[in-house]
């Protein structure tokens, strides 16, 4: 008797379990559809913005204005299409004056580190001169430097000597970020790289002690 009752019960439980899984799958598929739709919309908006920037670039011969468009186009392409981002980084480098030289170096460093061209990335790092560069650009550059040294440290993880050298360079760059960044920028970077900042030099005037190490 018990056996006869158990079989239908198991069948019902199995059906309910499958039904629940099907509902969960349907929910996941719906979310995936929304994500794909949003991605398509986002891509179309980005392409339209790129087209507008290119149209405006073609209308001007003013060097400073063209530099600004080169920089803007690099920003649009940098996380979207590497080849095009590199083209505009090089165009910016070739025409750059003043703070645009730093923007060109930031753009090139981003490109080189993103594809593992570490020799070229290190050459850009060596050539950077912070004198006369706005602090916000210095902070951005040194943050990219730190990421570059982090990637190199991971790449040579089998060599304690090289890894330690690259780690020291990374922490030195984080200290530079602390030196140049505004308070809000530093706090944001601290939150995303908290473990590294625990080893960095504490500099006054950026965040209170409890904000820097809230879990201590």
C-alpha cells in the first residue's frame, strides 16, 4: 500500500521540481533576451556617437580641436574595438601638445597593457614626465602604470626576484596615485585596490583613517 502511494507522490514531486526548473530557465532566458536587447541598443548608441564625432572631426582643421576629437574617439573605442582605439591614440600622439601629450601617453599605455605589449608599455612609462601635467591626468596615468606592473608580476609569477621587483614598482605607482588624486578619486581607487593600499604609504588629506581601513 505504502509502495503504491509513494510512486504517485514521487511523480508529483518530480513534476513540480521540473516545473520549478522550467520557470527558472524561462526567467533566465528572459533576462538574457533583455541583456541582448540592451547590448544592441548600447552598441547602436555608441556607433551613432562615433559617427557624430568623426563628422565633426572632418569639419575642422584646428589642431587643438582635432586633438580633442582624437581623444574622444579613443575613449569611445578603447573598450570596444582595439584597432580603432590604437589608431586614434597614435593620431593623438603625433599631433599632441601640452596636456594632450599626457593624454596620448595614457591612451597608448592603455592600448599596450591591454594586449600584453609590455615592452612598449614600459617605454611609455619611462617617457612620462609629470611636470606641468594636470593632477587628474597624472593619477590616471600612474593607475594604469600600477595595472601594468601588476600584469607583469603575474606574468613572471614563477620568478620571485622579478615578481618582487614588479610588485615594488606597482606599489610605488599606487603611492603616486595617492599623491595626485583628488580625495573622491583616491577613495574610489582604494575601494577597488584595497589590499594594495594597505601596503602603501598613508598620506594625509585624502581620507580619514576609518575610511581608508574600515574593517580595522
